[in-house]
């Protein structure tokens, strides 16, 4: 079957575009990581079921370990697939406590226990203060 020149060139064009499409959708071989996250990076994690009018991304969390396709982040027990992560800016360090921050909170309270059951032998009859 002999094809005229215009049909042959259009067939070649279709085949080359199909080849480019298929090559772009082939799975990436796992001989190298498929993400750019490394240990110490800060990332946001996409939530599984975003509620209406709430944030879809939580964090930032620090990357503790990486594999070729996933990351283990601080504060989340499971490994997270790289498609559910996005880079986050490094959080600002917490301010160091100065003299005005010391002893900001004090607790002064007395707890009194009284025996409500007169037949109970667990507590004495007199109130106990802690």
C-alpha cells in the first residue's frame, strides 16, 4: 500500500505527537527520587478531606526522612506521598525569653478532698488538703 506524500507526512506527524505524549506519561523509574524534598526542609501537607472554608494545607512540618516517593515529617505518624507535599518557608524562630518573660504564670490553688460516703474506708473522716 503506497501512501501519497501528504498522507504520509500527516501520519508521521500524528505518530510523533503520539510518541511524545506517551513518553511524557510513562512512569518515572525509581532509581532516583522523584521529588526535590530533602531532610531538614519545611513542607505543608495536604489534608485528606478538606472541610468547607478551612485550609487544605497544614503545617509547616519539617522533613525527617525521605524515600524515592515519600517523606516522613515531624508531627505526622505516617509517611506522606510527595504529591501531597509542597515547600514551605522556614518558620521564624521563637523569641528567646527575656527578663520580662520569666515567671509569667503562677498557680496558687488548694485542693480539698472530703469523704462523701460515710461507709467508705478509703479516706479518713477528716478533710485532706494537698
